[in-house]
């Protein structure tokens, strides 16, 4: 049937356009076939390129997954099934103590200046407590008393050293620091910083201000937010969703 239809079309072309038109139609059909073949070739090459790119990306993701799995295994995060908690602790140092408690903290600062460094200790029973390390790093002691967290022109939260301030040597000078459980004033100040993802850190006990007073970096503010959120999740005060 198809052959009869094609023969009818050829006859129609010859009748209407003559022999010249018939050969023109054949040439057009052949040209179209060549163009289509070239297009099919280009499409196949493009598809092969896409598939190669997808395969490379899949291999890179698998390599990254294996690397992260190894890191998680070394730090103990592989035992944590909750994806949100794994995300919050991705760049934290996570370790276990002999008494069964687990700590969550960030790397210590190495630059000169003043710092507030929150960290969490979760006991064997599952209760998480937020602690803070207050630090002053510099060339000489300044009678370090703690830091202030300023979140607006009116609001300054005093995070005072409630434990003994220890002075120790560093590679570039000295460090004055103390380690304590976060009290209500500290928690309020950090909550404000976490909500705004911004704030200023001030040296307490300096009426005229200090050269170390500065704006918190975006990383510092985000870390404060993450620690607060993680502590609430570990204590069941907030759902990990």
C-alpha cells in the first residue's frame, strides 16, 4: 500500500511539474536525508556528552560521599541517624569522653582578639548543656573580665567571667580565657546574635572601649546559631525537621 501511495505521488509530481520537478523532488529528499543524518549525529554526540558529564558528576558525588562517611566514622557522626543533626555538626569537632559524655565544639581561634566560643556537652543520659569559652588573645594581659554582645544601639548583653580566668602562653603571645556554663544573660545575648546573624563583641571593663572591639564575623554568628539549635534538638525542645 505504501509503495502504491509513493508511486502515486511520483506520478503526481511528474504530471504537475514535469520531469525536472520529479528530479528536483528526489534531490530534495536526498538532501533532507543527509541533513537529518548530520543532525542525528550531532544529537548523538550531544547526548553522549551529557551522559559523560552526568557520569563524572555521579563519580565525584560518590567520592565525596565516601570521604564524608570516613570522616563521620572517625568522629562518631556515622552513629547519628538524624540528617539535620549531621548537617549542624558537619564542621564541628565531635568526640566522646571516658564518662560517656559527648562534646560538640568548633576549632579554637588562632588570631589575636576577643572571642566567645559556645560548645555543648551531652551527658550519658542524653542531657545537653551549653558552655562558653571566653578568650582574649594578644601580646599582654589586659585583666580580662569577659565580653559583651551588642545586638543594637541599646542592647548589650554582659557575658562576664564567672570562673577563674587563666593566662597561658601561645606561639605569638598570651591568652586569657575561662570556661563556664552559659547563664541566662549569655543565652539571651547569643539568641539575639543567632536571630540576627549579626552582632558586635566588646571587651568588658574598658570604659573607653577597646581596640579589640569588633563586629562578629558571619561565620561566628552562624556558629552561635547552630550551637543553640543543636542544643535544643538534643534536649527535645525543638524538632529536627
